[in-house]
């Protein structure tokens, strides 16, 4: 087999299996940095072996076996090997290396969940949580993470090192949180996945509007979480939101990478597989009971757009009601701005303009480019073109994304024609 193909397959295996191995080793050695180092060593051994002998039938089990043996050797050398790990070593040396029972598979899943709770621990900053989760759970290299966020590789490397150090200093346990802290900690995990997805979906800087790799990685981690926790409505709410938003990737920009507004997108090109999976996940969240939370409400709003054949068939009244509900559980100026857009579609731009004007003094929106952008659209619909052009120009100055700047400046120019 061609060497480049083998390396591609090894990279794919790494993406799928690295989190399981790191999680299992972290539980063994009680050190997340050491666990990652040992897992990387196992990968190097795998590359050397598999390039010659080919990839085994169960590459994940092969990697797990090698990594655990190396970890046991380290523990032995440090004279900290407990009796249960001696037993594991004996079992691994006397049984088929690749025969993982259902019980062991469940333990691995449990360990991955522990790893997710650890990398998303609130003791870390949001940026650190995202970087560490992409590194340890997503299996991305520091170079790939740096490219995704358009920051120097050294910055990401330092961020990850500091995150590991912070976890060690704070003695963050490798465990699933107790009932009293579970909800808050799960919320932190969901927030990290949400932040990943949002940065990919509407890139805050750079030449491209979308960074698909970040979105797909967030969706993959979300699916991993759903496989581990299958009774939490908000987990499915977040998956539903991401699936539905991903469905529009091909229509959000033209061939030159220029931005296309939702109302102008070719809906026949929306990916129906993603939409169906999203709607199914939303139904799952509903079936699990309780009121919709932050992510399920946003998914329900996205679904209103996804199931409408044309912009005219969009149920804007339902969307405005959903935003009203969202503002009650997660009040924010951004939610209010989005509600204004829905209000404009139901009751006209003048009613919505009053909401936008009330947000002009909000500190959180001082440098938020979508505020003048939305106001510009309302003014344009009211025939106040000169004022609209000024708002679009103001919005263009506030965004750091090149494609959004180009789009907003074109809108400003069109107002003066």
C-alpha cells in the first residue's frame, strides 16, 4: 500500500482512538500530560510497525495495548504500580491483545467522559478549554488548532501547557462530577463545544467566512458526548443546532467566498441529511422531557428556517416566540438583537428599529458589528438609504473578517445608487 495512504489511515485512526487511549491512561497514571506523552509514543511505534506490516484489524486496541504497557513500565520504574495494575499487566500478557470485552469498552467510554469533564473544567479559561479539548479529545495537533484559530502555533502550545499545569496545580480530579456539580460542569462541556462551532461557523477574523474543520470537529465531539450521555436534552439540543447549521455550508458563500444572506440562499442545496439528523436530535431532546434550554431553543429556531421551502414560508411568529423564551433563560443584548430581526419580519422594520435603538447604549454591543448591520437593514427597508449606508460602513469598520467587510461595504455602496 502507498505510504501516503497508510499515513492518512493512521491519522484517521488517531482521530478516532486517541481520546479513548489518553482517557484510559489518565485514569491509570493520574497525570494528563504523561498520559498524552505515552499515547504519542504509542503512535510513533504504530507508524513504524504499520508502515511495514500494515494496519491491524483492530488498530484502536493495538494502540491501547501498547500505550498501557508503556504506562505500566513507567509506573513500575517509579515504584508506584498498584496491585490492580499488576493484574492488568498479567491479563494483557496472557490474553489476546485485541479482545476487548463489552465491559472494557464501557470503561473506556466512561474514561472519555471523565476526560471531557477534565478538559472543559471551569478552572480553565474558555480559550484554554477549547484548545485542550481539541488537542486531547479531538486529536488535533497544535499546528492544526493554530491554523483553525489563525493564531501562532507557539500561542496554542503555551495555552495547552498552561492548561495542563493549571489542572495539576488545582488538583482537578479525573472523575465524573457528583450530582451537586454535575449540571454546572456539563454546561461547561457544552459551552466549549458551542464555542468551537461558533468560531468555525462565523469566523471572527481572517479571509474566510467559515472554518469548516472547526465546525465538523465540534459536531464530532458533540456526537461523542451524546454517545456517553444519552439522557440529557441539552446534549441533543446542541447536536441539533450544529447539524442544522452545517446543512447550509454550501450556500453561505459563493464561489469567490463572498457572503450570501440566509434569505438569498438556494435552499435546494441545503444538505437534507444534516437537516433530518438535526430535526431527529431536536425530537430526541423533546422526548426526554422538560423545557427547552439554551441550545434546544436555538436549534428550534434553526429548524424553522430549515423546514421552510422558501423564505416566505418561514414561521417568523414562532421564531419571535422562541427568541422571547430564549431571552428569559439566557437574557443578553445579542438575543434581543436577533429577536428584533424576527419582529421586523412579523410586524415590520419600524417596530424592530425601536428595539435596536434601545440596544445602542449596551456596553456588550459597543464593538459588535451586527448591531449597525441590522440597523442598516431596517433603515434600508424604511427607505432611509443615506442613514443605512452610514450604518453599513460603521459595521464594516467593526468586523475583522475580510468577507464580512467586503459584503458590508458593498451594501453601503448599493444604498447610494
